[in-house]
């Protein structure tokens, strides 16, 4: 009889970790779902300031223009002539929004040309990025 009692006591002294693992798993799912992902254009851009600048959370494609005149689409350098086709291919079903991040020292002509090529590719929802501030 003593053997049975000692064997029974050894079996019941263990801690059940199942509820704790369930809670940790649920917390992991919660943090993954609620995390916001920041999209970057792939190059360092110094945006001009504007007093009416507002955020665009629905951005799907980022186009960056560097001071040297290079054009980047979602982190990859592209030719300025093919930027429209590249943006069109990056948008699902041709619907979505595009934000052009032109550096403060970049040429205005290249910005207008890039904007024109994107619109010629059939994308109408295009915005130019600016930092909040200014006068």
C-alpha cells in the first residue's frame, strides 16, 4: 500500500504547462495580427516640408527619387522610362495607391516625368510625399 501512495504522489507533483502554453500562443497571435508593418522605399530621402501634409496608410507602392536622379520602386532601382510599367505590375489588379517620395534636392522635372509615366500606365491614385511642418 505504501508503494502505491508514493508512486501516486510522484505522479501528481508535476506542473501542467498546457494552460500557460495556450496563453502564450494566443498572445503571440495577438501581437502578430496587431503589428503594423512600416514600408520603406529602399533609399534615404529628405522630404520637403508642407503645412498640409497628411499620412496615407493605404499606400501600396512607394516610388523614391534620389538627389542624383535615380528612381526606385519598392526598394529596387529602375529606369525612369520604365517606372510606369513597374508600378503597374506591382499593383494588384491595377488598383491601389502610389506615393512618390522625391528628395528635396531632386529635380522637379524628374518628379513630373515620373508622375506622368505612372499616370500613363493607368494609375490614377498618385500622391507626392512631404514631411509635416513648413509655413
